[in-house]
């Protein structure tokens, strides 16, 4: 079970600013805004009211208002206005500096994308001694790791990426970057850094801290006995629970599990349900699972449903339609589809 990390790193995205609520929700919770249909006719009107309120509060010396105004603009995709506010605050507000780094990294609201400057700003946040920046440090370290991983604003270096990921993961601290913990689990499965015990450890830590992605990955470690004693029942439980939580990757694993155990009705039903999914990018954003893994899951599902149709197991036999599903599998992941076809030729599938 080796992962092609050079493919997956394209799916890894920077960690957004750690926040629980939008600025509008925050203002409502604090009693500054009122969600009264008689007073607020539309969402746009509510945003306008929030902007006016924050400007007044800022003029009165409210210390939180300037950043909140910039964040409001950011959340409403008014990046030019957000940049002005964050840039004004960059030397005295770590959250503003963090957001500036994100904007320079992605080229939002800036005259020119500058990933080198983004990395510099993110390092300043990560190394800040300001206690008000403490909640940003782990996320900032994760983003620095991604810059080294992708060679964005700095020469690519997996060694530096590993170092920053370890800092961000903080020995499995549930308050640290859980994405860093999951990413380390993936990192130690790439060919140059293979260490399945470390990979299992980090996925296990991340899963315990709520990572849906890692819960699906753990199933593979148990199923193959990599980094842990082989336990097919534990693998099934990981996949089943992750699938119930919306992990498409785990659903694809269950499809293979059912088919290999001749549970053809379950295999056909679940595989077909995956083949009709749309907006896979949206599913990735919603679940926090890598787009690459979701594509692999739908590839597996398409191939297995084609196999069920070709053999007439779990569904009525239809060889012509089976070919369409095989083609669909190739479209989603040509390499994985070819691997599955070889397994069929060798009587393994």
C-alpha cells in the first residue's frame, strides 16, 4: 500500500483561519445585530448593516472591530476591501497577518500573487510570541509545511515539510492541526519515507481527534496488516463508520470488501450509488477528504458495478452497459482502473 504523494499533494490545500462562526453570526450572538425579518429584508441588507456597525465600532475604538470588518469583507469575497483592512492591521493583529498570507498565497485581492511573501508572513505568525496568536500557530505551521511540500514560494523540500508537519501535529494534541496529523499519516506512506508504523500512529491519532479522512485510511492498515496486526473486522468497522459519516473513500473500500466476500447485492447497490455522485469537488470540501481519494472511490465503484453487470451478480446481466462502467472507471482514474483489470485477468477479482 504505497501512496503516490506527488498526486495527492495537488489536492492538499492551505488551512483557513481557525474560526467557529462567521462575523455576521458572531455579531448576532453578541446582540449587535438582530435577525428580525421586519427589520432585515435580505441577506445583503444584513451584510450592509454589519459593515456599518463595524465601522462605527472601529471609530469608537473597539479593538476587535477593524479585524472583524476585514474578515466580513473576506467572507463576502470582497477581497480588495479585505486586503486594505488586513494590511492596515498586519503589524498589530496576528489574525490579519494570517489572512494576508492566505491572500498573497492564493492571489486574492492583491496586485500580484506572491507566495514567497505569503510564506514569510505565515512564518511570522507561527513564530509569534503573542499569546493572542496562540490559536493560529498550529494552522500556520501546517500551511508552511504545504508550501515546502508544493514548492510554493520556496524550493520544494519534503524534509522541511515533514519538520513543519510534526510541529503542527504536536504529538497528536487534539487542539493542534488535525489535518497535519492526517497528512503525516499519508506522508509516511510515500515511497521515499515509508514507515507504516508511523503512518498508522498518525492516522490513529487523527482519527481519535475526529479526522474522517484518517478513519477511512485506518481501514487499509488493518486490512493489509501494515504498521499494525492484520484485523479484517477492525478494517470493516473503520470503513463502515467512516462511510456512515460521509467518507466516500471508505464507501469505495466497502464496495471492494463486499464484492471480494461475494456479498454481491450489497456490492452492486453501494457501487451504483457512488457512480451517480456529482460535484465531487464539493464533496471533498464538505467532508474534508482528499479529492484524489474520492476519485479513486468512484473509480473502484464504477469498475465493480461493471463487473457485477458483466457477471450478472447482484444485478441483472448486461455486458453492453458493463463496458460503459468500465470506461467510466478509466475516466476517473486510468492507473487504478488498469490495476483492477489486471486483477481480473489474474482471477483475483
